C-alpha cells in the first residue's frame, strides 16, 4: 500500500509524517506544540491529554478502517482518506462551535443560552467519541474475521442484561 504512494519503506513514510525527527527539530516542534495547548483548550474545551486521546481515537479509527478494507480486499483510495479527513474536520467543528459559543455567553452573563450550548457541546463530544468507537469496533470485528456487528451486538446484549 505504501508503495502506491511512492514510499519505499515504513521508515520513509514515518519520516514524511514527522520530518522534525529526521532533521532533529523535535524539541523545537514540541515547544511550538506546547504553545498551541491553550488554543486547543480555548477552541475545543479539551486539555492537551483529552485532545490527544481524541486524535488517537481518530487515528485508530482510520488505521483500523484501512486494515479492515485490506482484509475485505477493497482498494485503498485517496477518496476514502479525503472522506475521513472531511468527517474529522466536521466533527471538530461540531465540538468547537458550541464550546466557543457557551464560553462567550458565559463571559457575557447570558447563562440560559450558555447552558444550552454547554449541553450541545457535551452531546457532540460524547457522540463523536461514541461514533468513532463504534466504527473501531466494526473494523476490529472485520479484522478478526467476524461479522461487522459482532462486538456491537455483544455490548448491546451486556447492556440489556444489566438494565433488566
């Protein structure tokens, strides 16, 4: 798969993702990234750790999807990667917009509308994480040779047994 994108090895692909390691700029970029943490918190209402976990969920969803597609003998296409990127951007907008609005209205003592945007923010964060976790579970089922709904069915059964 990497060869189709003109990468001769996994190391070459890794270097293209993180040129700072190749050129030994890791500390410089770490300092720059650390300066972005306040912006991330202000935009998404997530500290650096939570934001990192969210990005990890996105990466695992993408990676497991690529592996599942390979197992199903589907061709990897830039269209699928573009769709994932578009979806992730929309998810981040859905998380950011209500958080920024809630913060703004709280600062202006408009608590009723701030409450509404706070609720919407919590809903979107929860929904985005759950959607991606479900997708990961579907991909893992395919990777392990099971029906796509295998793990979701198991979770639903356990949940139904808990509440009954």
